[in-house]
C-alpha cells in the first residue's frame, strides 16, 4: 500500500527570539535568502546580501530564547563580500560547535553561543597567507576549513593559459592555543589548479569545476580523501579514472596529477552540472541541465537516481537538494519530490503553495523532513497504512518461506510443506511472531514497538540481542564492500568471526558444515582467529592450553556430521577443520587441544556410548588423519604424530608411540615414555616392559638405562618368563657362536644378572597370599570347645 504524505506546521516562529523580524526578513528582498540552521537545530542564520547597509545582512535567531547578546553583521563596499557561514567542531568544548563567518579576502570571525550570555566573538583570524589572495569557495569538515583561493599572478600581462591555473585548494584546522582560538598551519591540497567549488562530506571533500573553467578541465571531478592524503579523479561519463597519494607538496601540482591521464581525459564529454550538493551517505549529488539526478560515490563510481520532470532546467532556476535518511528531497519550481535514494523510486510528489522554501536540518531525526517557509516551519510525515499493525506482505512471505525450509528438514512426513500448510490453522505461530517483530524492530529502530501485541513484545525483548547481532552483521558486510584495501583485512576478520560464531550457535547440519568449510578455505587466517575466539583458547600461567567454550559449542565441534555422513565431496567435519587450522597456525597447541576435547568427551558421553565421538573413531586418530593428509614426511611431523599418540593415553596409542620412538632410535625418550605411562595400568606396564626387554635382548642401546628399566618390571613376571622373552628375541648370527665376540654387542649374563636377582629375591605372589596364615601364632588353629 502506498504511503500518503502530509505537511503539518511545527512552528509559526513564535518560539523564536524576534520571530516577527524573522518572518519579515523571509518576506523581504527580491533575491532568495540563504538560511542555515545550527547543528543542534536551535539557531537559524539568515543571510540577505541585497539589503542595503547599515541594515544587518547576517542575523541569527534563537529558538526558545533565554536572553543574551544577538548576532547581527553587515558590511559595505569596499569591504569584500561574504563567502561562507560555516559550523565547525569547537576546539574549546568537546561536542559543541562554533560559527565561522568567512569573507572573500580571508578575514574569518569565530563566534560561540553561550547560554544566558548569547553570541560571543572568540577570535578574528586571517585564513589566507597572501595579501592578494581571494577566497572563491569554502566549506567545513569537522574542525577544519577547506577553501579554494585565487592567487593572481605578479605579472599583470601573464599568459592567459597560466592565469587559468592561478587557483589553490588549501585547508587549516581550528585549534585552541594559549591566546584562545587560532588557525593551524596551512596545508596545500592542490596548487596551480583551475577554479573549483569545494563541498565537504564528513570523510571526503569534492572539488567541482566552476562554470568558467577551461573546457579541458571541466570534464572531471576531484575527490580528496584527507585521512589518506589521496586525490581521486573521476568523470560521470567514465567513472573512476585515477587516484594518487600525495606524499609531498610537489605531487600536489594539478598538472602533474593529470600527467598520466591526459589522453583519456581529452576524449571525455564536458560535465553537465546545474546543481550539486552533498548527501548524508558521503556521496555527491549532481543535477544535470536535463533534470537527471545522479550520485557520485567517494570511490569515484556513479549511479543514476531519478529524472526530474519539466524538461531542461533554465540557467537561473533554483534546485534545492537534501537527504533525510534514505530519502532524497528535491525542490524545483514549487514542486517537492521525495525519492528513495537507494532504489530511485518516487515516494511522493507534492505541489507547494509557498513562494520560498528552505530545507532544515533535523537533529536526532534523520528521517524527519523539515521545511522553512515565510509562514513557519513545516514537517513532512507519512501517514500509516490502514492496517499498520500487520507486517508488509513481502516480509511475511519471506519469513514463511524460510519457516517452510526449516520445518521441512525436521519433518518426518515425506509430503512437501508449503506456505499455506504452515499458515493453516495457526499451528506454527513462530513465523507470524517473527514477521511482526522484524517489521517493528527494523522500521522503528530504537523507538518503542507501538501496536505490538504483548506476547510479541515479550518475545521481542528476548530476541533483541539476536536482532542487534543480525543488524551489526549486515552493517559489517556493508563496511567490507565499501572499505579501502588497507581496512578490508580487519573487516574480513571481524566478519568471519561473527559468521563462525553464528554457525556454531545454530544447527550444525550438512549445509552449515559446507559453509564453514568454504570459510576456512577462503579465509584461513581469519577462520583461525575466529576459532580461538569462539572456543576461548588461551594459555594459562603454567603454559597449559585452556578452553572456556560452552558445552553447546563443544557439542557442535565434536558432535556434528561425520565423514561417513557428509560424503566424499571435499567437505570435512568441523573437528578436522579445526585440527587443520591448528597445524597451519599453531601446531604446538594441537596435542593439547585433542587432550582438551577428550576431557570434555569423558564428561559429556559415557565411555561405551555409540552416540559420542569416541564411540566411532577416536579423536586422536581423527587428528592423525589430518596430519597424514599433509603428505609431508619430516621430523616435525614425526614429533607431532608422537605427541598425538601420547596425549590420547590409550594403551594401543601409547604402545604405537613407543614403537615409533624405537624406530627413530630415540632411546632416552623411550625410557621416559615407559616410565611415565607404566603407571597407568598393570597390563600396560607389562606390555611396555616386555617390548623394551625384547629390544634389550637384540642390541646394547638400552644398556645406559638398565637401572630405570629394571624398576619397571611387573611383579607377576618370574625369572623363567624373563628368560623366555630374552631367548625368543636374541639376534640370529650367521656364524658359529664363540665364547668371546670381538664385536662386543652380544647379551651377557652379567647384564641380565641384576634383573634376575631382583626377581628371585622378590617374594612370590603365592607366598604373599598365604603369608597371613603362615604368620598366625598357633598352627593348626585350636579345636573349638565342645558343647555338653
């Protein structure tokens, strides 16, 4: 349903100081007045250049006046003309503003409004350094003044072509010094340039060539990026052309800037600009003489928005442009056009009966359109559709279509679920509630959700954090698209972290798992940082890895779709994704991470549970599978395999690690591992000792560690058991045995003697079983007394 717009009077000037005089000023004069409102909307400045002195030509009017000095300024020839009334950030008080009145010869008055005292002149400054300089155009950006000044040549008979490039674009900051407000040093943005009109947005300054410029220089625009000290050349007919970082003053020369683009620029069509203004979205609005409204973005690209009716615009006709939120307001010949700035759709066209209309700022209400006329201030608002409590049909359909996909995945029925079935009978109330919540939360923004049912309002309060997260994610995606190259990486990292966190807090189905695989493949470093953040991985004071992830996140990491479920299409389970990320960016942490996951599994799932991850393939084997896929045989990989086997503390894995160490002939580490893991269980102790005894029988590498090795001998092993193992693993010699070998690597009885003595002297297990009976004071026990 199309919204209908209506005008309502906000003020009849009775709430302004000297309101009758304000109304008289607006009604007087043949030329239109220039009206400007302060950033807080409490002051109106009216400029009328046609008023004869000594009548004031600049007058300030205060809303809800509390007294104090008024601001009235006038000037007369030969005093230069006024070129700008600008509001800047105050260097005196944070968050406040000051007014700068700039004259053509550079004289600048800085005024400040103080409650109860009125307007106070802070300082009179000289903006230009040269006495012969003349300011053509000036704008403000934050606490900075940016202007284009004319610097006439010293020689009055100079070449006409040189005189055309006698302009300079400069900037100075308003600062607070010991003597009060002062101007900072002059910074030259561009010199030896043609005449430009300067227009400032919060982050950029647009340089629009004047109508009197040469044909060759009036084919393109310049965009200055102060934070990067960069100038961009763009043409509406060709888009972005070239950009250059100005590292020194020599690079700020206009002719040097164009040196590499002369051939391209010469073939462009001249600019067709009737009116220009800056949009609140950082872009530059241009109206051509044919009535076409276009937007030039800060990156140099251009897009068409709308075509005004009425054919070609006359040279002297006035076109006013101003953006209010996403709405572009155009005033032409008493007709107000309201256009959606994003889609170019005409929202409203209204013929106004007022002769002279000015757009005013609406502080704190970016979507509110305010108009100043000779009879008062009017606000333009849209009337609500009749059934405004219901969401828009397209939004409802989107929510219900998503609900269909959601419920279809969880339905046990084979029949296809449709929007009509979901709506029928009101069974699924969640989509209806969500549609209403989205409408109110997204449209009303921070305003209370009027007209929302109590049930929905309660649900909205519960979902507010989720909605804020969704909105911040969408805003971040927009920032990534518009960000410069230097900031893209940081934005991508933040975006990946939010996406990984979002998926980990949703259902880990095959689609989400495939999405995570693509994220880890496209942004490996950002995905690694996101993993650390979501699992809250860090080292404690002892250097041990700790994780403070919630149980829900752990279950997503370990309990999602496994390899046999996702198929062989290149998608790997989340646990394997994280292990691969560890191997790439922090391999030393991988064994500790596997150990942490095993600790969580032991708490959350029973040991024999088939549902838990350990009931299928052990976690250490899954990590080893990731290591094997690296296809790199190196010492580091052997060490990593060893650590993964040992961190599992499983008997088979420990024995596998022991055999790996033996194969690598790292004997000291062999003994250390044996000594540590023999304490886990008697059975493992026996397997480890038997393995090492077999190695001892074959070579002499373990001889330096025999004292430690003999301490590991299980209690149930007898001397005959030991001799059996030794004889089974003696190396087979091809020659006849001799009593004394010259090689000196044969096993001797002397090496085995300490172990045999230790076993023989140890009490027998059966003796220990009957020791209590043998040590009783009387044997056999006395006969029990008879009963008589």
